C-alpha cells in the first residue's frame, strides 16, 4: 500500500502538519482597539474580593459532583424507558427507582444556588480582554459558553418540567433535557481538563481570604450556598419523602394528595378513555402462542388475587406508596402459553394515542410475583384516574411505564 | 499539557459531538431547543446576574457595614428559592381535571420561607450586634494578608 511505502516520510509529514496546525491555532489575533474596552470590559470593573480561584474551584468541585449524580441517575431513567439490548434493570429492590429519580430531581434543584454562585464567581472572565487571544483561546471560550448554556438549560428545563409548565420550552422536554445533558457532561469534561492545573493549585495551596471585615467571607458564601441548597431541598423533597411533606411548602406534589390518596399525572378524561373504561363490554385481551384469551372484569376478579405494597415513582421526582390488589402478570403469561420465568409482555392501554400508551415489561419484571394487573387500590376498585378497570403496577419502574386502563397484553418468550 | 488532559479533552469533545448529532437527528428536539439554549444563557448572563450584582453593589453602598454579610446571605438564599418557586407560584401547570397537580398554595409557601430566612437573618444580626458591643469591630476582625 502507498501509505506503508515510505513510513519515514509520511510520519514526518504528519508531524509537520500537526505542528503547522498547532501554530495556526496559536496564531495571535490582532488586538482590538483599546477604545472598545468600556463598561464591564474595563480593567478591575469587578471589585469583589470574594472572588478567587479557590472559591470557584470549591464551588466547581461540588457542582461537578452534583452534575455527575444527575447525569448518572438521569441516564438510568432514560435507559429503563428506552432499553438497548445490553441494558438490564432489576425488579428489586422495589423502591430503587424511587430513590434514583428522587435523588436526580433533588440534586438538580440543589444545584440552583451552586451554579448561580459558580457563575457569579467567574462572571468577570466573560469580559476578559482581549476577548480572544488566538483561535485555541476562542474555541476554549466557546466551549465554556456551551457548558454554561447547557448547565442552565438542564436546571431551567428541569424546574419547568416539575412545575408542568411546558409553554416556555419549544421542544419535547424529555428529548431536549436528555441531549443537553450529554452536551453539559462533554463540555464539563473539557472544562475540567483545561482548568486542571488552576484547580489543583487553588485547592492545594492556601489562599488567604481577602474579603474586607464585615463583608461576606469565602466561608460565609459557601455556607450561604449550602443553606440555600438545604432550604430548597427541605422545601421540595417532601414530594417523595412523605414524612417531610408537611414542611415541603414548595413540593409540586403531595404523596397522599390525589384520588385514593395517590397523585395522578394523566387523568382518564385527559387520556380520553372514560367511555371505554366504563363500557360494560370491556375485555382484557391476552395474546400469546396459545391463542387469544379475553377476560371480563369479573373473570379477572375471579382469578387468584395478590396484594402488594408498591410505590408509584414518577420521572418528575415525586413518589407515593399504594396497596395494590390484582392478578399477577405471570399468571396471565401462563394463560397465554408462555413460560413466565422467561417472558416479556407488551402491555397496551385503552388510549388510542399518546407516547406512553404502551410499554414492554422486560423478563425480570414479568417474572416478579409483585408485578400485577391491578384491579384495586387501597382495597377499593381503582379510581378512573388510576387506571380503572385494570392497570399495570410493577416494582422498581418509572410511573410512565405503569400503563393504566390496560386493554391488551401480548406475551412472547424472551430470548 | 499532559497526555491525560489531552485525552480528557478529546473524550469531552466526542461526547459533545455525540450530543449535537443526537439532538440533530432526534425529531423531538427541533430548533426550539437551540433557542431555549441560547435564551437561558442570555437571560442569565445578560439579565439575572447583572441585576444580582447590581443589588450587591447597592448593599455595599447603602447598607450598614455590620449588616452587609447577613443581608447578602439572606438575599442569596431568597433569590435561589425564588428561582425554584417562581413557576410553581405562577401555577401555569395546573389542570382543571387534576387537583393532585400543584396542590399547594405556593405563593403562601414562598412567603413563609422568606419569613423564616429573614427572621433567621435578623436574629443572627441581633446576636452579632450584641457581641460587637462587647468587642469592637476593628479588634475582632483584622484583614489577613
């Protein structure tokens, strides 16, 4: 091959190309006229002695940890909802998803004062002069703009989502929040790599606090940010930690508030299923290799019933525990003629459209005796908003995958 | 620059490229996400942060020296809580057929939190003033160099 004909020449040419590329990146830009250096661009336009690389590094460290937690828990939630072939999520412990998603939302909200203080601490750098020394510097600054924008995107879109205000977001929240998370994490990695020497020096070398007496000290600001994060957490976390519900005056949900003491995301009227749900001709259709079985509500109630205590855990971070009674999904899988220890079930709602009208229950959850087609909640027939006549409830799964108003289950052997 | 840092930059750049390609090929993202991305950046760096710094300057100019630190701290906490509470107080997410959604009176809740923040700050200021009367300010804290 031509490439291998004379490796000496080609590798030296490559090194030369690389060197020229680096020189080109470092080629100094012409200095902009000094007359343009006005307002915040002026030297010492920002005079707070509170700002220091140490403060920024400490806030950055906390923020990097928080963003990693949010990214990890968010990715788990995404993978459960859109599982690639290699992904596996257990059905136990039953409340694991309630914890991961509760942590996701609580950590994101606690980031609000952290990110605010971090951005304040580096705000003068937005006006550094000259704006760009060379192309490499310009690229680095652009990557910081991307990092800041993506971080703000995550916090603001998350806050809007838990308060269910979608009008300011001209895109589908879940998709935007997901891709922006990748953007933020990528930009964060670049940022940490670029700033590593500064961070290391700031954290290892003692930096005197130059704040004037009587003003807010560095320790004072860090404590303030901590208090703000604590107030926000206490104010909202009662949406999933029920004992704190009474003090969480800003919780978007109350775990015991809703029909049958359980919150609702989508109502029967909103889903357009009221008539179909109350139609006496309602039948649950189960399709499998053994053929098709249709069961009326009375037929379902005549099958062996199981009662389980399981949480509904919403992607929005709230959760609430209910006592559910119904037929084990694995018993219905047997009716369809499939081995319940190695089966997956496609569960469809009476809803005619909607992103979450159907879900596939993976083998781990189909096998689990806690996975029910529930008919009752707290001993009463399901409230229509909770999925009357029958709904799916499985352990350790996001609420959007707990299909309500179940009309049809298609069972197939997994593997 | 060490090899480890170069590798980290390369990985970060790849992840960012993955995000951009993913967003461009996802029909649910649309152009609106880019507007929102730029919008939050401009709103924060161009409006929210300058206003915050402006209030900080006013505190530095007009507030009594002894009250400044606590005043700033209370303002920062109040601002952070307000950002989280604002869409809840506005209540645009409410739905007539779903009373379990945003079930609380968030305006009142926010006022309660303000009351706690400012009562705590006032209590701390009183304690500090009482201590300062016993120990003069200039002797209590001298700037370290």
